[in-house]
C-alpha cells in the first residue's frame, strides 16, 4: 500500500489540475451598453405636419412619407424586400445578383475561411496522434596504435550495427485554464461576424443595384419626355417657318425656335451616355461584361412602397454591419482570456510505445518493445514583459472594438433618421411639385393659344415652354430621389436579413 502511494501522487496532482479547468481565465463577454432611444425622432407624428388636410387623400400618410410604423405582423422586412416595388425586371436582376456578383462570392469565400479557422481552434480539444518508423546502420572507428604490443601500426573499426524502430505517440495539452475554450469562443465570434459581413455585402450590392435600376428607369422616362418635346419643337419650328413665309412671323422667331430645338436635342443626347453608364454598372453588379448586357427601355416607373419601421433597439439585431461589429467585440473580449492564460503553466499528457531492435527477426517481439507515459508542466519564468504586452494589446484591442461597435450603432441610427426625414420631405416636395407641374402645363396651354391668336410673340411661348420642360424634369427627378431614398431606408433598416441566431454553425 505504501509503495504504490508515491506513484499515484503525480496522477493525483494532474487530476487536481484538470478539475481547475472549470475556471476559465479572462472576462466573460457582455454586449456593450448604448442608449439608442425609445423611438426614432423622425418617425414621430410631429414630422407629419406641413401639409393641408386634403393633401393625403390620394394615399394617406404612407403615400407621402414612404414608411409606416411596424406592426407585430410585419416588424421585419422580408428577405426579398425588393418585391415591395412590384417590378418583375428588378426581381430578375436581383436573382442574377445573388448567384453572379463577385463581391458576394468574395465575402462567402471569406466566410468559409472563418469556418476553417473555427475548426482549427476546436481541434485543440483533441489529442494529437503520431507514428514514426526508422532504420539506421551505424558503426565507429578505433585507433590501436598506442595499445599494440607489437608496435606495428594498424587501424581497426568497430562492428557496424543495425537499428530498426517503430513507435506511436499520443500527446494532449489539457485546457486547464481555458485557453482553448477562449480561442474557440473567439473563432466562433469571428465566424458570426464573417456571416454578418456576407449579409452586409449582399445587402449593399442589392441596394446599389436597386438604386441604379430606378435611376435608369427614371432616365427612360426623361428620354421619352425629351423625345416628345423634340417632336413638339420640330412641329413648332415648321409652323414658325411657315408663318415667316406667310409674312406673319419674324426671322427672329425662327432663330429662337431653332435654338430651342437644338438645345433640347443636346439634352436628349446627354441622356444617352448617362443611361449607358448606368446600364454598364448594372451589368457589372450582375457579374456580366457590359458588352454582353442590355436592358430594354420600359414605361413602368416604380412607386414608393410603405416600409415598416420598427424601434431603434431592433436595429441592433437587424443591421448586419452592427451585428458584425458586436461579434468582433466578443472576439476581442475572448482574446483577453487567451492572453491571460499564457501566465499559467501548460499541462501536457503524453504517451509513447513501440518496438526497437537491431534485427528484423526480433523487431516485433516482446523483448524489443518499449513504452513511456507521463505528464509535463511547462511555465515561462521570464520573457522580458512579452506576456504582459500581449495582455495589454488584447485589452486595448477590446476597448477599440467597443468604440467601433458604438460608433457603428450611432451611424446606423443616424442613417435611419436621415432617410426617414428625407422620404417625408421628398413626399411633401412631390406634392408641391405636382401643383407646380399642373400650373406649368396650364400656362403653356394658355400661352400657346395666345400665340396662335397672334396676341403675343414667339419668345413668350419659348419662355413658358422652357419653364414647363424644366418643371417636368424636376418632377421626374423627385420621383427618382424618392425611390432611391426608399431603397436607402430599407438598407439602413437592415433589409430582409435574419439575426445572427439563425446562422447554422458548423
């Protein structure tokens, strides 16, 4: 009994160290706090003032503001949020984007890298198995001149010998202080952040595609407007030339009419290269060379949908970039534990067994076998402050990531507030612009009648026509701005992304 007790003491000590493994060094992670407010400032009823009571009759406040308070049934936007615009061409482009955009492909490849890093960190939980085999032949030389009784010089050599060895070994570093667990925790948070990066890249590409598409469609509408205007100005020039031939109009009227026509043709030509550049941008977003992509003109112009807007606190889980920043904060926190674990000794359990013999015939026999088994403790006594520096670096990295997370949240809140007020004001502008457009059209009709009756000169008509065309184009630009702002608001709210908890981890 007494003879076996000393043998058990090392293993008892190892058992005590293993029990200490329940204590993981380093701080446990808690999401940094930040005041985000109970509601969006620009989503309050106070921002809905400024319009006459009857001006909402065409569609209610949502038709002007472009958003509605989220209800329990629609708190989250759908994943295919672009279908809110009811544009099948946009839907087809989005489907192509999901599979062919190279920025998304790059982000997904980086996500797979993060998966591999997590698996690499988890592998430290398991022992390392190894095997080796060797065969050597060796000998030694000897000098017999001093020991020769005859005095003759002779050189001899020892008999050469063979050595054959076959062994296997097992080594396992016990995670006594939680270093491996903190490493896995860090890698898992990095994987979650990478998944959020994929979602953020996808949402960014979707938003860019939708904005580019709507600007192109509004440009199609501008082209139709200018084509109709050019046709009308050509008729006016012909009519003015006829009036000149009849002695009714002056040569100056013809010059003014021709100038107006050519200026409008120039504006129409400028739209050609602008539309082509937007088409090229869509081609690249969908992973196609510009030379192989063409988008036909369409008379369909999207309308601003009612976008459900939730609470600021939901933005912390709805925005993928906010989620990525939060997960990187958790990753940095886990790295503090990894750095602290370096101050404690490492416990390694190892075992080795095999056969060693000088003859093939005895290689795998019992007398030729050998084995070894035992624990090993390793502790760095002095490192010139390297471990303390690594710990300080990890803590500073965590503080930096906390600041980055809070800044990302504030930026996200600002973007939502910006696009809420932008949509609201643009809706009001569109109403007043609509009244201005109706007045410009009526003024043009009356002025044209006066000119036909010979009451005014053609210069007065040109001035009114120029104002009417400018008003028409301003109305179209407001439509484009509202569509783009609605897409930007959807992106600022996180699009249709699901929260981190829905990610399937390997």
